[in-house]
C-alpha cells in the first residue's frame, strides 16, 4: 500500500493568513493526488484533484502543487469557514489511501 | 444534482454482520467509468477507504479488510450495499458512501470521490 504522510497534524492561523499543508507519498504517484476538506458533521468535500486542478465551485484561495512524492495544499487569505480537517488521498491505485489529516483552526 | 445517503443499523453487536445501503440519485451506476465507494472514519481518526464497485461490476477492497467485505450494486434501484462480517468494536466509525468520478490524465483513468453522503455512525457494542 502507498502510505500518505501529512504535516503538520494541526495548525492555528488567523483570518487573512496564508497556510500550507504538505503531503508525502511513500512512492511516486506522479500527480495522482486529491485534497479534501472535512468539516465536523459534514460530508467531506473534494477541493483539488490531480494535484493542482481546482474542483468546480471551490474558491480560488485554495491551490495545490507538487508531483512525484511531495505535494502541498495552500490556502491564501484564510476565511473563518476554512476551519476544518484537510486530507490528501492518492489516486494512483487501489487501495486508495488517505493521509492522517491536518486540523486547521482559525483563531 | 448528485446525492447519496447511507442507511442501516446504528448499533451492532460484536461478531454480527453489518449491512449498509447507499441510495443515490443524479447518476447512473451503469455509466462508463462511474463507481461508488465506501469510506469510514473511526472517532478521532482519519478517513479509511474500504471498497469500491465499478459500473461494470468490477470491485476493489481494502487489503486489510478484504476477507470481511462484500459489495454489490442494484442499478435499477440506484443502490449499493456493503456488508462487513464479524464486526468488532474497532469497526465503530462513521461510514460514508461516495461517488467515484473517473478522471483521465494522459490516457490513465484515476479516481476522485467528488460527492459524498452525510455519513452514518455505526457503533459496535454488546
């Protein structure tokens, strides 16, 4: 199985800040990497697929980058509604594995 | 508009079999490339993918749970059923079903889960 490791596991930032969440795969996954946002009590939401393609309807303050084994989700101009846990997921092949999550708190 | 909803028992006893149903609308599970997956989240833990069934009835399972899982589809009813045998308290989790979108990149089709149900908490306890 491909292991996905996210960092940090949690972070706290203020409205308007820029934050970056990293995700590392245990082997190359080219750019087959998705990012999800998960708010408590809500369904997870697809934010970015193929490492850098923004899902329709997702605000442009979200962006993704990276390739091979190292990927980054960047949120610019944080908003209160961005408080959530963020997960990366490799789509290179089954079993489709997720990172352990990054809990983002908005101060 | 694609929607999915999970249903089933919220409490099962250890060693029992869990049967969960995903009822969906807004897409057909007979459409090329489409699939429905199951993902769970134990309390305080990360998301864990469990199983996926494709439009052509091909199936994939988590290796760690493969011996306990089965997944079937009823296209006419727009439902997918997941069963997990020999339930254990460690299987206590919120269970989600999700629509699998096929994304073609350089001739290769990859998987993204673009629509999810609200999830349902299943507790395993005697």
